[in-house]
């Protein structure tokens, strides 16, 4: 069973009704922590990696159509958007024209079903906090559920561990803060524990496409499905070229010891190797978190390992209350779903365009998405209209929280189709139909308003 601290953690999870597979998986990582495992991936152990580009791949229509008919779609939808001041599912955010992330995702899938005569089931991995809101929002789509398959399954939760002795933390003032999600690597544990893998195989599905619900570029594209199916790989991830905004994020590499592809996250990078992490010429590719896997291969790998896939540990040190640095330091045991790429022999990477990677992590990203940088066609796929994606940097003191952000754009986002960048320092409210051209910097020492119809940048205008 293990140490007294592990026994208490297991008992706490069992009392909370956590699935036995998830408890055993947590125990695996707890033992790694006890033995001093940090999950670090030093630069000296890896080399840069290269990969083919989707633009150079030929996939015929018949292969693409056959592949998409045997593909199921899973969207990771457990986030509340707390960093943006939300207390409900982040995917309920409006992205434009009265549509939420969920609306666009549902209509993308419904369109593809009709276009390719494919069942293409859509299933959400929700958390206990996002389930009710999400299912209520999806109730308007009567034909979204596929017979015999659920529309959702729930991710697991694990206890936060006190850094000093690894015992599960108690926090009577807010018991919810005693728990944390185990990272999106929990996908495989939750799919096995709920029986979803077996169910999909019984229904004749061969492949799964997984992506984040806040990335509307992650469409289950038949061409990518055809590439994956025809290549015979057990596992694959779509990658993009890193840009300056990705310097602090994770990247792909190849492990020297066995030649396997690995995904090194920021939390797995030693401080001494942070310069190498940020080197865009050395490590050129990062993950979109759009991944594909063969259901049969995943089932076999999990069965052989008694349900524990063995993803690399991510040891995330936080405070019990993330908003209060004076609260006790805790360890959150996490894994990344993309790290499964190193588990499977023959895993593949493929470079895709940035059109398949449009994540919304901040209100800066949300403003771009709500602007005219993208158009949404009858297929509900985002089409980039602007020649470039503008860089947006809004004053976090004013715009970080969605409620405050919305107050500054009461009549919609400004036009950014001709913008290169928009930087706002201070409290600025935008009227209807404001246009941003080129590089624009606004600075306000007191609340100011941009008049309706104003064109910023063409004549060096500022607030």
C-alpha cells in the first residue's frame, strides 16, 4: 500500500468516489515523488527533432472519407477559465455573433457529419465543475449525441499534497481547494475507467482525435485523419513552428537514450536549461495539443500496464489557495496527454499551419478571435482573413478578467484586420467600429474612450 501519507491520500480519494484506476495511477506518481523523482528533462539528454509537413502530404479523398468515418472526437473541457475571472465552463465564452466555443464546435462537427456521411461522435471530457453548464448548453443540439455513446465523461481529481511531507492537505475553509485536476494526461485513465475505450471499439471506431475546447482551429479534418490512418502509427501529434510568444512554452525533442520523441514542458525544464528552452532555432516545434491515437493500440498499452500508461511526472508546486501566496505550499501531481507520444513505438509528428492552433488563454487572444481577423464560413471553420495575426497586449490590471474586458468593448471588438500590433496601457474603452492599422500603442493615465469609427495608427493616433 505504501507510506502513511499515501494511505491517507488513497483513503481520501476512495471516500470521494474517485475511480480505482485513477487511485492506482495517482499512487504510481506518489511513489515516484517519494523516491525524489522530479520529472525534469535536462537539455543534455535530448536533441532537436524534425518532421514532415501536412502541406507536403498527399491524401486522396477516399482515404480521408474512410478515416473520418471511423474517428471519434474528444474535446477537453474541464477548465473554468479562472485565470480570466470565470466561474463556469470556459467554453461558454462568447467568441462572436452570439456563439460560444461550444456552439462553434458542435456546428463544425454537425457540418462534417453531413458532408462526409460520417457518424463522427463528439464527446466532451468535463470536470465536475463544467459538466452541468456544458450539458445544459449542448441540449439545444438534439442531433449531436450518437446512439449508444455518451456526450461526456468526467475527468478525475487528485488531492493536493503538502510539500513538506506529501500528506494530503486539509483546508476546511474551502474543501474544494484540497483537490486539483491531474493534468490532461488523465484523459487515458478516465477513458479506461469509464469504459469509453471499450465502448468505442465495440461501435467500430478505430481512431480518436483529441483537442482543447478553447482551440477552434482544431477541426477534425478528414485530410489529417487520412494521413494518420494510412500511416499506421499508433499515436501522433500536430505541431506548429514556435514563435517568440512560445519561448516560455514546451517543445518536442528526441531523447538520446532511446530515440523516442518526447514533449518537454516548461515545468520539466531545469533552470539551467531555460535558455535552451527559449531557443527557437534549436527547438523549433511546439504542440498544438491536437492529437490522434489508435484505439486498439491505446487499449493494449493500458491493459499491459494495468491501466497505468506511465506518462512522465510533472511536479507542479503551488499554494493551497492559488490566489493567496501566504497559504501552504503544495505539490500538484500532473501529467500531460501529449507525453504519451514517448510511450508508443512508431509515434509520429506532423507540422500543421497556425490555422489549426488558435488557443484562447487570455483576453488578448479573445480580442483577436472576436475581431475581424477571422471569418467563419458555412462549415464553421475559422478562416484567417488578415494577412497576419496581430500581437495584442492589453493592460492586465484592466483587461485580464472577462467581466472588465467586456466593459471596455461594449459594442464589439475593434477591426484588427489591418493591424500588426495593439498595445494598451491603462483604462481605454473602445466605441463601435474602431479600426486599428499597423502598430498602435495607447496609453491612458485616467479612463478614456476611443470614439466610434476612429481609425488608429494611420495618422499615429493614440488615446
